[in-house]
C-alpha cells in the first residue's frame, strides 16, 4: 500500500508561492535554497505531505526521459479544512480567484456526494479544491481508510 507523501510544483517565484500556502493553509516551511531567498526552491509540509515548490526554468528537474518540465504548476491540490465557509471567505478576501462550476459541461462521476468542493486558482495556475468532508468518506467506501498519527518513536 502506497500513501501520498509528496507533491511538487514548478513555480516562477518559489518564495512567493510558498508564502501563499503558508498563509492560507498553514503549511510549515522545512527549508529553502538558497537559505536567504528561496529563489531555487522552498520545501513545505503539513506534517503528512512533503510539498516541494521548485524554480521553473532550465534547472527544473526533468520528469523522465523525453519528458519536459517547461511549464509551471500541476493540475490541482485538495485541502481538507475545518471550516469551509471561513476558508472560502479568507481566500475571497485575499482576492484569490474563485472558479465557478461549469454547469453546461459534462460532470464527472464521483463517490463524493453532498460534499461540494470550492475551487480556487492559486499561484502558477494551480487549482485548489477546498472542502470539509468527502475524501475520507470516498476512500472508506472502497478501501481501508488510514488515519495518520504522530510518530512516537525514532523510526
């Protein structure tokens, strides 16, 4: 069984992008390169996921043979929050673009019912899903849900 532990994005301004995620989602900074500016990259965590914000450009690591890294961002990141209305109000007050659903478009099938996402566009056009519930319920309906707990020993 694999668990998601890492998300990486390419950014034109890693330090500014890191500040966005630290401010709005309370991620903690692990380190930055160089230490004084973070121009080369900033690494964050919520305690479970290792989140790398890499400098976009010729030094961005390639994804693999014959694959390019000549773009910024990833598709989206989902954040489960304690109070969805409060988080939406915070993001809107900070002028973070709110994405409205395309009601005319084809809707994806989903295991998640009665738990709507609020969608925003963060730095580097990374789409953000914000919700209070839904992901755990969808996981639990198809497999074992694992709840992460702090490590109590030096493993």
